[in-house]
C-alpha cells in the first residue's frame, strides 16, 4: 500500500520555513539574472538576504553571497562585468562591488555611512547612491561626539519624524556619486533640500531627481522633478509644484525622461499616472491621462519583502516601454508605445510584484505571487509568449502544507455599487459543518487586496476559520471615482460596503455560522474595526491593529497626521474639531460590546500607540472585555517587515483571540 502523507495547515511559525525571492535584475547580455532571496533564521530571529544568480538559458540558480546579514539591491554594471549591491555586513548599509565572475566583495563606502538605491553611471565609472545626512555630518570620517546622545531634540518643522526613520533630527536625504576606482564620495546639489529618485542621463552629463524646493515644504507637500547638469551645476525644474512624482527613468537615446505621479487632483486618493518629458521640445505630457487605472503595484500583503517599483522600463529603440499596472484585484505587465498604443503582455489572476526587462530582446524576469503560491521568479519572452518558472524556493516545504484557495466573489452594496472580494473555506473543510468567519479589512485605505499570498489568512484558515476579505470603496483597482469615494466619508459607505460583504457571505454560503463572526484589520483597517464594534454587535470577537481611534489627537501625533486628516476626513484641528470627533471611533466607545484585542507597536509613528492607549483605557473604564498588546521597538510595518519573533507573536495573538471567542 502506498503511503499518502497527511498534509497540515499553515501556522504562524511557518514564516520561518518560507523563503521569498525579489528584485530580479536581468544582465546587460540578457542571459543571466541576479535576484535577492530572503529567509528568516529561526534561532536568531533575524532576516537573511543573499544574492543568487540564475542562468536564464539553463534554468540553473546558484548562490552568490553568503552570511547572516542582508544583501540587497543588486545592480549590474553597464558592461555586465561587475555587480554593485547594498550590504549591512559591517553594521550599516554600505555599497559593495564584486566581479560578475564571483570572488570577494569590496566595500566602496565608509562604515559610518548608510547608503541605498545604487545606480550605475553609463560609463561604469561611478555609482549614484542615496544617503541621509545631518547638516554637520562628515562624508570622510565618523563623528564620535558622544555628547550628542543626550542633547535635546530641537524641532522647527512639522515633518520632524517618520515611521520608517524615526526622528529626522534635521537630516536631509541626499544623492551622492561614488567613484568606483577610488571610493571617493561627492554630494550633488545642496544640503538645504531633500534629493530622491536619482537617475543618470544616458550621456552621463546630467542627473534627474525629485525634490521639494519650495519656500515651505511642510505646507506645500509636493515632489517636483529636476534635471541637474553635472558640467554647469545648473538645474531645470520640469514639473509645476502641484503634485507628487517619482520613479524616474530615461529613454536610452536620452530624448525623453519618464516618471510616475499625479497632480493631487484627489489628494492621497489620486491614481498614479505615466508622465513623459521630451527634452528637445521641453514638453511635459501625461501619457495615461485618459486611463482609469492606477500605474504601479497597489497590493497590500504580509509576506513578500523588499519589493522594488521598477518604474517605466524602456525598450532599446526608445520607442516603447513596459510597466506594472493595478486593476480588479490583480497586477500585471503592460507595454506602451510613444505613438499611444498599449496592450497587456501579462495580466492574469495573480500579483506581479517584480519586473526586470532586457530592453533589446523583450525578454523579462517577473516575480509572481498567487494565493496558494507564495512567490517565485519566471522567465518571459514577450515577443513569442514563451514563459517558464525559474525558481522553486518553497516547493519542498509546501508539499506538507494544505493551503486554502480563495473563491472570488462579487455583490452589490447598499447603494447598488458592485464590490469585489474573496472568501476562503477553512483548511480541512467538511460539508455539512458550520464554521466561524473572520472579516479582514485592509489598510490605506487606498490599497488593494489581491490574488496574492497572505500568511495571516492562511493561518486563520488552518485554525478552522473561513476568511472573508474585500475591496470596499476607497480601494485601488476599480476606477478613480471608486477610490475617491471614501474621502470625507470614513465610517459611511465604506462601513455599509463591509456589512454588505458579510450579508452576502451569510446568504450565499451555508457553512458559515452567523453567531460566530469576527473582524480584524490594520491601520485604516484598524480604524474600521474600531468603528464596526462601536456601531454593531453582530461580531463576537474583534482584533484591531495599529489603529486610529481619535482623529483629534491623530492630527498632531502621526507623522502624516495634519495633512492626511485634512485630505481624508476633510477637517483640521483648528476649525473642524466636531467633524474630527464625529468620525472618531472613540466617540462611540460606550456602544462596544464585542470583546476587542488591541495590537500596537511602541514605535509606530504613523498611527502612534497613544491611539491604542486611549481606546484601551476607555474600554477598561467602562468594564468592557478588552486586552492591549504592545510590541517593543515595532513601527507601522510590524506585520510585513517587523522583527520576526514579534510578527509571529502578533499572528498567534490574533489566532488565539478568535479561537477563544469564536
């Protein structure tokens, strides 16, 4: 008798077993690609990222860097003979260089500096990097003045902290050129402003970048595109100080500079578009002005780490380009020509999260994820349609795992608007049995659940829960009007959209136990979880994560509070106090009867922990069923890129709360 291995469901701890592959980079010759493979060291609870090289013709991969640090951002030299990458092996992120044939890597930057985003010059003699510097930081040696550790923080700007970087301390993001031969580092531009998105012109004589050089960046909140001449040090501003732009890339012939962005027509809800600036005529135009889709990847997930937005990838003849597009719960690859013709070259029920194209042969390497396939890299020939899988990083482990496969659903909301979502049956589902249901709500709110792998969902499904996740109005992927409808209406139609999702699930699927419903979400999803338990008692358990409970205090304590509140809620702290309170879940705390678990990171500057504290104390004072879990040193990205042990602790807290109350 043949033995059949009994499969099991996914656990929180299985994060230690899974690997992710990301940031593929096709070589200049088009026959090889380098990529980043990331895993988690189970005993040390730390991320390990190393570079792997794959032969695109033979489908053979080999490891290129080793060690227990993080090696990321691999970039080929223009002639393909060398590879630049970023490594934290010395403690801080430094720029390293190694031969394409292998061997020891050499550090090009000083140990006291932390650099990122390497970009080769066209002649291969220099590399542009991003670096963060305070006004008195030196490039050539480390400042060891320990007295600075106890000095008070003097704040003069509103934007003085960042969820990603902590307190800014007057530091500016700069661009610097590293000489490959000598290691000498030279800043471009002025230390007075932030510089981002550096891109060399094909002739190597100019660098394009983005910056806010208005008189008051705190108030203007824009990102303009500039071109700096390295010969004359003169700079030209291409945009009109009325929007956000980034992801710059030049056409190979230097005739056109492309970038993504928008002019804030719908503030933070505005779709990203393709823009082209023609050097000869100095004409700026929006290539995708008439498209009702979001350019770039808007997917929210909790597994794939280190995704890189490739921007517009030009073809060798400078007449066309490839890019990633978000639509209807999927992302895919499109081609566009300068004549205005566009067509999908890869658009399936999946999440394309990585893209590198060889500009001459129209071949590419794509990173693809789907709900039952965490991630892998694939080779595509866009001319012939040939495609094949390059990596199988999780196949061996997944042989012992039963993954839940979601079913796509559509229904009409209260006002008739069509809404899209998915439902997962529990792992080990049996006909005739009743199961609890957990409603998951994404953050943003301008993001999108998608046909991608989500570890939290799989864990809940393996613990015997059905999982319902949807894209209510406010989500990307369903048109500009759809994504804008939530602004000024938090807790309005978005709330009824979610309730209609639960109604549809209960009416359609007889295996759901209507008396065992749970709800959870993070960030905006946490706000909505708080709102839901203050407006209905239909849920028997809830978990709110990195949430917003009080827009009045959020306005002043979040790193984006003052402008995000005005853009999304439609009011400010001075003139619209009542409006902000009206949309605050804390106002409705006396209505809460649902047992509520509150999860929050101590160093979350996006939705600071005081939001959780206010809600928790109010609930405890009212003798409601609640618990607060605070995660040390965790910021807003805890669920996606936080400390591995804390990520797993968080998942188990969610699972255990629902197991106890559902």
